[in-house]
């Protein structure tokens, strides 16, 4: 068994398969989740379920987070009985969440000042499938030496870990990733609907475009589901893409940089979310371009 003990906070769509891979690689993993029932799968695989964040932190060497947004990270780290109250020098915090870069830098500075624990922002790309297969792409911000020490621990999770620069650089890179992914899936939805209206069997489009310049992982994973209207399994959330597009627009305003396509994308995603689709998979975006019957 690997000697380093890991504490993983957040058993959502990504955190659960990531934890399962760490357990399979021989790491001792303790977990905590706000809703305890969501820890059942990893507990059955050998994870120890902590009763509090403080209890989890006290028994681990590496603290990992994968939660919904900036507010959730702040609450887990600096809230009552949170990470900051129990952390000690020698530990390291790795945040896989996709959150605001400026807030990341501020929180990292506060954590370092309060308990001398370094912060690595390590958002991931690859979705649930990548988490399950251990093929995620990690874009990391923080101290290069700390990140290098983490590489053996991240190996079961990721096909690639790229050091992007100082704290917050990983989050900026993830925002860029989400701009590309979100605009891709939005235009995919309108393209699939257009093809159907023109009499083309849309289910053949991902195969027809495979290997060409228009090909992408989202097309191969989401395109068939759009064509078949296979909406039941939720592999990622509309609300997550909306959150990330909103962060992209906020960053662009701060940097005085124009991002008109991501701006339009955010409003289209917001429209879809407000029509009852926030918790649904983005493959449902195709319904925005489908005439309602009856």
C-alpha cells in the first residue's frame, strides 16, 4: 500500500470515481461529503468515512477537494471545523474544483499564513469518463517542486499533469478549457438539429466527422446522445458549464479582453438552465432547436 494518506472532500460526479481509482492504486483514503449518503460507494470500496472535515484533515498527508464552486471551497477550507482549523505544516492541499482564479490566490495566501500548508489548484478536464479511466488532464498552479512531489499520487488519476504557473494559473487554464468545451457543445446542438431538419441521419455525424478537423471528444461522447435523445444519464451538468462561462466573462472584464462567443454562450446556457435543465446533461441542449409538438 502507498504510504501517503489521502483525505478527499467531495463525492460528486468526479470525486467518487477519482477516489475509487486512488483506492485501487493502494492509497489509504478517507472521505467526507456534506451529504453522507453519497459516500456509500467509496466506503464499500475501502474508504474511511470521516465524521467531519477536521477529522479527515487530522489523519491525512494530502488534502484533496472536488466541490461545486468557489463558495463551497471557501466553506470547506475556512468554515467552522474546516481544513484551516485542523491543517498542519507538512500537508498539502490539492483543489480539483473549477473556481475563480483570484479567489484561489487569496485563499491560498490565507491558508499559507494560517498553517503553512501550500495550495495547488489542479482543475481537471476529461469528464466522468476520464475520471473513471484515469485519463484526466490536470492543469496545475502552484509551486513547481510541490507539484512534482504530487505526480506519483496524481498518476492513477491523470494521463497528464501540466504545471501552468503560480497559484491560480491552473484555474485560468481551466476557464479557457471550458470556453472551448462549452462553445463546442453549443454549436454541436444547433448543428445536429439543423442536420436532422435537412433530412440527414444525425446519429451518423460523429462517425462521419471522426478524425477530421471538426472531431472532438465532446462530439464523440455527446453527439450520439443528442441524436438519440438519450438524456437520462447525467455525465456533467448544464449548471457547471454556465458557472464556468460566467467566470470566463468575469475574468475577461478584469483583463479588459473581449470574448464575444463565450459571452453569447453564457446567455444561451443560462436560457437552457432556466428552462428546467440546470441539473441535466448538456446533451439536452439540442432541444433548444427542436420545435415543440402538440
